[in-house]
């Protein structure tokens, strides 16, 4: 399979040498098969890797941080720009927040207009205390809980993380990678699921009664709409 992480790293290096401060690269994509990506500094992932390999699912290291993400029923995004970009630049937390604000607004408008979903992805607002960081670090799955500026939906008195992301700073540029859980994985045999996938919910679980969406067509629509917005 093609490795989107290697592609994004190569684009980041190209950007650093060739982009002006006003240039900006952003796109959505899907995976051609199920795969697991691990954050570049994720620790205690031995058991995850062993289980994933036992089910013949590739394991890929991300150039950005964060925890484990299982791909195949999600839509991912990549954003690359100079650190001094006039709209999305800044220090790590600042630029991360700007991009998540933009994407959540964009996704809410898109799903309301194209699918008539009453979509309300909220920007998570929560202080990062030391104890909270420890709790997050001890969890395996990126979507097991949320931190500042990630995308959540409040449903049935629950807070559901639906959009996660992580960023990596290069010499003069940055890379932000993220994942939006779209489908409910109902087409995956139970024996092929990973243990840490249990209990996760998707957009179609909440808004579409579990009927999966064609991710490739959705990705095309998102990219077409994104080019109009940027």
C-alpha cells in the first residue's frame, strides 16, 4: 500500500525549501486498506503492534505526534504551511488551534448542506493539566478521549470525540495531520477488529443510523469544497 506518512513527510520537506509564507497546502484523503498509525513518540505500543500484526494490518509511524489511530473507515487530512503563514501560522498550539477552528467550521457547513445532517462538531475547550496529560498518555487509542481544540459531538448526554489531529514542526514549516471517523465499521468481521476499537462511535452512527458512506466519493466532495473555501 502507499504510505501517506512518507508522502506527507516529503511534502513537508519540499514546503520548507520551496514555499513562500503565503503558500498553503491542504487536502483530504482515504486509505486503500486498513492500517494502524502510531504517533512519532508514542510509547508502550508493543501490545498494540503485536495484536495489529496478528490480524495482518500494517503498522505505520506518523511524522506527527498523538496516539494510535486505526484507518480505513475514516477521512484523513493534511495541512502544510510555513510557520509564519499570515492566517494559519504561529507557535505549535496557536497554529494547531487556528486550523482546527477552520476545519470544524468547514465540516459543519459541509455536512449540513450536502447531507442535511444537523451536524454540530464542537471545538473541545479544556485546560491541559499535568494529571490530564497523564490520563491521555496512558490510553492507547487517539479517540478514547479528547484534549484542547479537537472535534467532539455531544450525543445522548455523551461527549464523543470525532476529529483528532497532531502537528509536527520542521525548520520553518509545520505539518498537521488528522482523522475524522466517518463510518461505523459494520462491514468489518468481528474477528478482524482490534481490541481498542471497542466503544468508538462515528458520524454515521450518530447521524445516518449506521449506514456507511462511500469514503472515496466523500473525499472528492470535501476536496472540491475545500478548494472553494481556501
